[in-house]
C-alpha cells in the first residue's frame, strides 16, 4: 500500500492506479480544480503526504503546476509518454500496472531551496542535449530516475530540483547508453 494520497486528473486514472496498487486517490477533474479540491489536497498533504501523478502531456504539467503552487512539499510521480500512450491517447489510465507502481515508488519531492548541482555542461557531457540520441536518452533516463521526460531545460531543472545525485544520473545514463 502507498502511504501517501495519490492525486490524479480523472476517474479513469483513479481506476488505473487502484489496479496497480492499494492507495487513497483523489481525482481533480482536469483543469476544473476548485478551492474545495485544493483544500482536500492540503489536508491530505498534512495528514499523509501527497503524490501528484498527472498525465505526461501539457495539460498534466499545467495541473501539476497549479497544485504545486498551492500545496507545498508534495511528491511527483511521472510516466513517459511512451508508457502512457494507447491508440493516440496519452494518459496515466493507459499505463500498465507495473509502470504505475514503479512511477509511484520513484516519486520525488521538489526541494524548496534553489539547488544547482547540474549545469548545461553536464547535460552536454552526458549527451542529454546536443546529440542525435539526446531525446531518447532523456526519455530513458527520466523513466529510470522517476522524473519523466522533458526538453533539455526542463530536464536540467528537474535534475536539480528533485535532489538527483551525480551517481544516480551517471548510473541511469550508463544504462541508457547500453540500451539505446
């Protein structure tokens, strides 16, 4: 059972999470996040902790930002677009139970203070940008680290904000280089 309350976008996501793991789940109902839902999430955060688990698309990221702005200290679980796509539809509800479980177990908490362990030079060194396989490498590494896929700038920000160590990144990149 997952200790924290999992926050998802809709009913289908609730069903998918419950198929994968025993957990308390709150559905925000898409962009219609009202003050009642935010209060519910704040209370859940106070009592048990919260994991935000939205779809790997623009709308999912926007919802994630809305919640994060209003509720501090939440954890973030992510799946890649590849793991959440079915018949052209992208969403948590399309992910396999083992993918959902892995994402929830790898949930990361954003740090409050600004941290700059990684630089643009590191991104180039690890071939996460400015390389023909950079996109595939970021996708693979994002799944390994539980921070999801992002463009180069967002990926750098996630590496720094999710308390990823150089050792963790090196291991994930080495694994990606063997498989890509």
